[in-house]
C-alpha cells in the first residue's frame, strides 16, 4: 500500500493533478487491486513450507488470538490520527496542513520499528520454553530502546536543517513541532514493537487494552493542551499518550511465567 500511494503521488505530481478526491479514489482502487493480487497469489501458492495441518489449534484459540489482533488496529489508528481530526475544528486550515507535514516527517523512523516488530512475531511464536522467550524479549527491548534513543538524538537536531531543506521555508514555523513529533515517533516505534512482542507471545489482548488506554489519554491531553498551546500542545499530547501506552505494554512483560507455556504453544501454532 505504501508503494502504491507513493506511486500515485508521483504520477499526480508529474501530471499536475491536484484533486484530493481523485487521489483518494485512486488509493482505494489500489487497495482493491492489492486484495485481488493477494487472493491470486494465495491460489497459486496454497501451501506453506513446513506447515503441519495436524497442529492447527481449535477455532476458539484462533478467535481468542485473531479477534483482539484485528481490533487493536482501531484504537491504534485513532490514537495516531485523532489529533489531526480534532485540530480540524480547533486551528486554521493552514496550521493543520503544517502540522500534518510535521507528522509525516516524524514517520521517517517508522520502517526500522515495523521491520523489527514483524520479525519478532514469528520468532516468539515459535518458542515454547519461557526462558528462551525472556532472552529474546530482553534482547529485543535493548535493540528497540537503543534504536529509539539513537534516532531521537540524531533526528531532533537534524529536523532543524532537513525539514526546511526538503520542504521549503514555509515549514519553518513548525520545525519545533516537528522535533517534538519526531520524539513522539520514536516512542510510537517502541510502542509498536512492544505490541508485536505481545502478539508473538499470544497476548494480543494486552495490546488492545494498552491502545485503548492510550486513546483515552490522547483525548484528555488534547482537551487540556490543544486550546492553550496549539500545535505544540498537540505534539506534547502525542508524546504523553505514546509514553503511557509504552508503560502499559512494558508492565505485563514482567509476568512471563511458565504456566502460560501451553497457551503460547497453541497460539504460536496459530501464528505460524
């Protein structure tokens, strides 16, 4: 989807096409094409290497894992976008456009965390022994936190130079907001990896609960900070909300016990 969206924007830019509705329709059609392409590939390659149908868990286990895994995307997306939705009523359209630009800049760190999270799900799901799970989780946390700190240390001062250089002097008023949002993006990356860790451990409900807590925190912070501090208040709200979600995801990791090995084994088979 990301490649499709970038391709649509490049074509629109080269052809001087600037109708937002038309771009949205093109993006929708791209998703439809991708769905049918996925179905076609599934029909052409129905079997997965090493798959053992005899180990498939019962439907209730699949539902216990799959339902919260699917629902977690709702508060997660809302938490990432609700600030811009609320700002549509609270700030001028030009300020909202500048804020959206700063938000887009903050996502520059996302691919690192997305890749790490997607590697961790099958890795953790394939482990039965609790000690090995702890070792992998501990190492993943060290790598994730180190990457987040390093990218924040490098990215915050870089924003002051790179953002105007790439997008012009018109974005200079939101450079400080972009720096705050880059920090928020690094925290959000840690949040994403932690959510994938819980999914790999067979506990997607933990991620769902944490994201719902974060969404509530975002609503409260926006109500307090946005009217008083504007764009900066919205950026600080994101930092606070994402930090709360990270804490809500970190605390349950201290409760990895051997008594959960059976559930993890069943759900691991479901993920594989």
